[in-house]
């Protein structure tokens, strides 16, 4: 069970190519205890979802990108520790703070936690780690042109109570426009 948080806060990020949600680390680790062996005590975790071969790969080729979009593929979750919201993102990333009530925060956290695919031993499977420290774990779901990282982010935002149509939200700009339509503005990083 998630302990109540004062002023539950979720963040949406858009780096121009990929969208993420940033969630309280402690609350997500309460739902996915195995995460504790991989991540430290940072206050926040940036979570993204994408194609298992392309997302987070050291070398991302056009062929890999086309394969990800044109044929349904396995998915992974990207997890990056964030200790300082004002310093841990590139300047080009747009960050949107979204204040939620406890029920909406819990719903979003539970939905994200359900995307972590556990192996037969009930543990997370680490697929790869980027030099930036971002970790990639096996995930449920199938990535395709009709179910991209941006659709995934939209589903999480919808679960958090935002008015958004995930199936119709294809690009990162569309997700961002919907966040703004819900009354949220980006903060300076």
C-alpha cells in the first residue's frame, strides 16, 4: 500500500522525441519492491516505455526504428533516477508539474507498476543500462505504430485524471498539447 503523500505530484516531460512521467520514487518502489535493488534513494523516478530493441539502445538505427513501428515488438520500461528536478534534465526538456489528489496519484502509480514484467522468480529483468544510469526492464505490452511511447504516456496521464484520448495521441507534441489543454504549464529547467 502506498503511504499518503503531501501534495502528490506527477511530472510530464517531453524531450522532443520521447515522453515520460516522473513519479515519487518511494511510492513506486512500494508497489514494485524489486526496484529498490536497482535504484537509490533519489526522490523521483523518470519512467518511459518503448520498443525493446530500439528504446535505450546504444546505437539506434533507422532500420531499428522502422521495425519497431511497422511490426509489433516486445516492450521495455526505462527508469532513471532524478534527485533534482531543476538540474537532472537537459535544458531542451519541457517539464510539466501536475498536482493530483491522492486517489489519482495512486491510480497512476498502480498503472505504471503493472507494466513491469516479472520473470518466473517474481523478479524484474534488467535488459540494459545506459551510461547515463537509465535502466531498462522487460515490460508487458506490445510496441507498434498504433501503441507507441506517447500513447503509453497518455494512458498514464488519463489514469491520473487528465482529459486525453490515448489512442489518438501519437506524437510527443500531441501529448504535450493535451497536458496544456488540461491547464498545466511547463516550468523552467
